[in-house]
C-alpha cells in the first residue's frame, strides 16, 4: 500500500521484508490520554529505558568481539551471541531514537 501511494520506495520495501526481526515489538494500542499524568509517567519511564542490559554484555579483547547473553537464554532458546564491535553498535543504534527538532 505504501509503495502504491509512493510513500515508500520498492527498494526500502524489499529491505524491510528481508529484515530479520530482533524480537523487539511496540504495542501502539497503549496510549496516554491528555491529563493522565500517571500514564505519561509510565510512558516516559519506558522510553527512558536502555536498549540493552550492560550486565548481559561483555567485550572479549582477545577476539575483539562483543558478547551478548540474551534474556531468558535457557528458557526461550535465546543464546549467547558474539558480534563484531561495529556491527553491535549498529544494531544498538537502531533502537536509539533520532532527535528531531520541531519548530
């Protein structure tokens, strides 16, 4: 639909369809109504969370790799993964919001 309406290029569509899902998801059905200070606080706390846990990350100097131990590795089959440092930074940056100035 977005390609048809020329809001997305065919190349970008193909990249999105080929993307390996990281497991991260967002539920847009949860919102915050005007005046809901408690809801706004919960939302702000969620957005302030780090995209990864430093306790699960280690740097193996000898092999020059970043090793990340997935949450619930044993229970959910999410094991330990070794990354090239630059690839790891790229994966993390995808989850860091871009600062945009509105004016």
